[in-house]
C-alpha cells in the first residue's frame, strides 16, 4: 500500500466528488416534491449544521484513533471492548449496512449519469416497447439506460483495479471541472432568477392526496433528501490508511464539506427561480431544463456535458469507496478474511468484484419505471443504511469524552463533548424522519439484516484466530 498513498487534494476531491454527485443534479426536483421554499431552506440549514457536527466528529476520531481506519462504521466494534462476540457482531453489522449504503450510492450516481446522457441520445427516453418477457414489457429507453449504466460500472471497475493513485487523479480532474462549472451555473442563475417561479416563500404544500402538509412535516420529509447531498463527507476518513498525512484527513473533510455546502445551497435554491414548481417536480434532468430555460438548447447541452464529466468522477470515487469499506473492515477483523486480498496495485480485488456485482443487480431497477423513481428509491435506502454508522461515530466520540481515553490529563473535553452530543441528536432525528415511509424503512432494514447469514462464518473465523 506504500506506493498508493494520497495527499490532501486527492482526499478533498474524493470528499467533494462523492458528495457533489447525483444529488446536485436531482435534488432540486426531489425537494420541490416534498417541501415549499421555506421548508427547503430550513431543511438545508438544519442538515448543513448537523453534517458539520458529524464532520468534526470524523476529523477528531481520525486524529485520536488513527489505527481505526475504513469509515465511521468501524467504531461499532469498539463499543463493546470487553465482549469479543458483541464487538464482532456490532462491527460486522455496521460494516455490512454501510457497505450496502455505498453500493446503493454509486448506483444512484450511475443512474443519474444515464439520465443526463439522454439529453444527447433521445432514444434513451423512448417509451416504445422493445421486447417483452412474459407480461413484462421492456421499453427501448429503459433497456438503453440499463446498458449505459452497466458499461459505466464495469469501465470504472477496470480503472479501479489499476490503482488508487491513477483513479484518484482522474477523480480530482473531474471534481475541479465540476466545481468551476457549477460556480458558473450559480452566477448565471443569479442574473436569470425569477422570483415569480418560486411563488410565496411559505406557500401551502400539498401531498399526493391533495392534503396540506405542515412546515415541520415538510422539513422532516426533506431531511433524508438533503442528507443524501452530504453522504460521502466521510470519504477521506475511509481512505485514512492510504493518506500521506493523518492531518490531511480532517482538513480534507472540513474543506470538502464547505465547498459542497456552498454549491448545494446555491444551486438548489436558485434552480427554483429558473423553473416553475410544477415543471421542476416533473423534470428528469432539472439542472439541464433550468439552464435550457435561460440559455436555450445550447445551455442545456453545456450543462448536460458538465454533468457527465462530474458523474464520471463521482462514479470513480464511489466505486473506490465501496471496495475500501469491506477491505478495511476485514483488516480490522470484523469482515470475512478473503476481502483482505489485494492485487499487485494494492487494490482490494475481491471487494471490488463483489461490490460491483451487487451494484449491477441494483441497476436492474432501471429496467422498469423512470430514472427519477429509481433515484428516489435508491437514495432513501442508502441514506437510512448510512445513518446507523454516523450515529455510532457520534456515540463513540461521546464514549471517548466520558472515559477520557485518548485525551491528556489536562486536556479539555467540553468542546468535543458538545459536538458529539449535537451530532448524536441530529443522527437520531434523521433516523426518526426517515422511518415515516415504513415500506422504504423495512426494505432498508431487510437489506442491512440480510448480512446476518454470513455471521456464522465470522464466528468460525474468530474462533480459529483465537485457537
């Protein structure tokens, strides 16, 4: 691994690239569907503050516990230091859930890539029936989306196998391109902003049944959606073992969060002023449609091209992240030992193969239904899978504050305790808000709990290592 170290800028690019991925392209539509402008602004404010607290927790833990690398889920095993069995169970289940969330994450990015590519290939939107399998009609557009998503996945897989440094540099280039491009989008949107498109700031918001939704309920509904925008803030932490300097992990996390927050808030709010609410809610490519409304078809094509570059970079980052999670968990002893295998470039080959095969299975969601429906379903599942490891990180930081472990005798723990407490409250609140849709919640629980079938193999592995 010594030949595959990454520095501050590549770590920052992984943080920004993984956060500013599919969310920035689809969130304006998703937020318009669940809240009015007041609810959206309030949800962004709460989420931005909550994720900042989590980012500070991640950065602090990376410095205080550098031996525990691989992501926020890894701290679960440290919650039961006196019980090897409970430590193994909590570490494995947390790692499994976080891994599932990562796989769903890069599928969301890939499906968004397909959506934006359809700007250049109209056939990808075709509803004509291509062929039928029994009672299932396969539409031309859905089939093409499936093919494109699959090709992007496996091309990224081949690149990742060649080493993290090369893949990281490509991600850095794509991230720099999209940050510049989105900054220009914000400037253009400021001049083209139409207040009439937003309407009253606190206008009544109706649900699918035509019932008025209160502001608090709108914020709850937007909580999971806005949190999705920040999934990936822990990316530098996941690659801590590959960082040239441990200090870069904390710095990259905070700098990446600030860059992403500025882009998200600016774009999501300004887009509401470029498209009428009804059109925004129905859009499959909201940023492309918004730019096309301002600059004509040329503007839409330019934005779509920027989106494709951005999403390729995000796909690279997410695939690397997904493979790293079970690899690092296996190195920590809470995942199956074969996942520690690496190729000559130091890349976890088995982890890459299995992660991408699971991603391929999820990509089948594009065969039926629209891309936006697949995106909404996937991000709900992924976000709920992430929340448990986030909560565990905050609780572990609280444990360190209470016990004084890793702190000097005269070192103050008050600031870290307040930050960990606020991060815990935020994580619990979003979990509560995310359970409002019980169907999605139970499906997410099923995906996480499904990992229990492998637990007997881990127990056997534990007994063998202790023998």
